[in-house]
């Protein structure tokens, strides 16, 4: 077979394969596989009084590793409640950071990113009544990952 005929055969086979791929309908198993490959986050939650903060956390890789926390703070009472995060990097505690506050009944979104996440980073989230640190609930880890699993990443 000449080189010209071989090239023509390869081009014809490639064109036929592309045509089959573009007209093949998506199946339920395709959707299931895509969902299974999507980044899976790990749940986080903190409560205090009439407020509940909950959501999902995961890692994103880019120029560095970023810890992403997304969810919501729901308040079913009339007081104000705030979501706080506190991190320790390389054994050096950072001050707590207030992220969002909800006064009265309602919901506010949590969309927090820590761009300097490292394996030695530890952190907690907690809910406090009001907008200061005088009356707070239990601190819950946002940097411990399920045993046997690599922290979930997006990308």
C-alpha cells in the first residue's frame, strides 16, 4: 500500500469515528460517570443558638492550593449570628476572621477562600451570637479530611 493510500485510509477512518462520536446520544451512564468525576466536597457545619452554618469544602489547584468553603448561614431567630474562621499556618495561629453575619430570620451565603492552604494548615469554623467573639459555639475543623482519601480538588 502506498503512503498516499495509507493516509487516505487513516483520514477516512478518523472522519468516520468523529461522525459516530458526534451523533451518539448521551446515555444515563455518561451522566453518571460525569457526576462521579466531578469534584466531591466534604461537608462542614457549625451551630450556635438559632443559627446553623453548613456547606461543602474542597481544594482547588492553581498557582497554589486554595481551600474553598461554600454554603450558607441560616438563622431562625431574631438575634444576629456570625460565621468565623480561624487558621493556623506552620504552627502560627492567625486571628479569627468574621466572614458573614445574619441578623434576624434569613439566610446568607458563605463563600470563603483561603489561597495559602498547605498540608500544615489547620483551621476551624464556628458561629457566634452577635458580631464579636463573646458568645460562640463549638469550633469544628475545616481542614481534616476523611481517612484514606486525598482531599477533594476541583480542576
